[in-house]
C-alpha cells in the first residue's frame, strides 16, 4: 500500500515486511508473490515488496508454478 514518505510505519507492519522479505528470498518473483498472497498480503503490497506493479501478484496467482528441477 503506498503511503506518504513522512507517515510512520507501524512496528508490526515493519515486522511483517521483514518476514515477507525473508520468506521470498531466493525464490523467483512469481513464486514469492504466490506465497505472499497465501500469507495475506494484498497485491499492491506485494508489488511494492517485489519491485513490480500492483497487478503482478494477481497475474502470478493465475499462473501455474514452474516444475522444480531435480537435484542430484
């Protein structure tokens, strides 16, 4: 959610943002968006966290996850 730069951020929101960054670390943006949507973040917040537009999360939600490569 966009807010004026001068408006302070609630401490719980800061914690939620830090957790979101940690959860999405190392994932491609589409998988990160799906996980953040599942965690209850709205599309505009996810766009801000991942550096995309507000519609990015909605598009990622409709796409099927890519199959993971076998590790060996």
